[in-house]
C-alpha cells in the first residue's frame, strides 16, 4: 500500500475510534471487547494498516516484526505512545492517549 494511503487509512481508523470512545462514559473502564463488538475495530495489529503492511513485508523478506514499520522507534510503536494508550484505565484517558498516537501518525506516518 502506498505510504500516503496508509497514513490516511490509519488516521481515519483513529478518528473513528476516538469519536466512538467519546460517546462512552468518561470514567468507564476501557474495554477492547466492547469496542470491537460495537465499532468492529480496535487499536491492535489486526486493524492497523501499518502493522498489516509490516507483517506482509516481514513474511517476504524475513526481518523482525516491526523493525521496518514507519511508526516504530526503538522497538516501540509510536515512540511508546501506543503503549500508554493500551494501558489507559478509563475512556477519558484512552482518548487523550489515542489523540497523541494520532498526532504521532500525522507527523511520522
């Protein structure tokens, strides 16, 4: 997939998730099951165009997963911002961290 198309797709993906999360009770515990069931996408590799492209290339060229991903830095997705998002306890915190990931994608994707 073309780099600019990947970036657009990833940003749309984050926009949809952030919009959906914004409709959840702010202090409710984050639930990937709820998000996947109701939105049909979540913030893990199966729904990330960068992860999917990296996996395709990794299988062809036999390099370590994520080592060639445009979003990975020092073996961390989105310079550790993704990890902060993943470990968010409430939707309010998740949204804040997801917005940081989205900004990272805008700048680095």
